[in-house]
């Protein structure tokens, strides 16, 4: 991550642009983190199902979650 520039040297417009840029970056990182957490949840659920010999109902829920997470959300 880049360090912040000298804030006192930024014009109001430059400050606004920097806020917009970093806000967009934060939203992308947050989205990527949620997708990654969802994938980890799927993997952990699958591992638990395998270890406990659970019913196929749990497996269906994992498949449904996987299908939801595989869709690209804009």
C-alpha cells in the first residue's frame, strides 16, 4: 500500500479524487475478502461433512452456497 501524500499540499479536488480512489479500492478488497471467506466456509463445511459422514442435505447446502458465490456480483 502506498503511503499517503502530503495532505496539506493536496487541492480540494485532489483530496476528493484520492478519497474516491481509496473508497473503490476498499470496496473491491472487501468484496474479495467476502468471496474468500465464502470459499473457506464451503471447504470447511465439506471437510466436516466428510468427517462426520453426514447426510446429503448438508452437501446440497454447500453446493447451493458454491453456486451463489460463483456468480459475479457487480
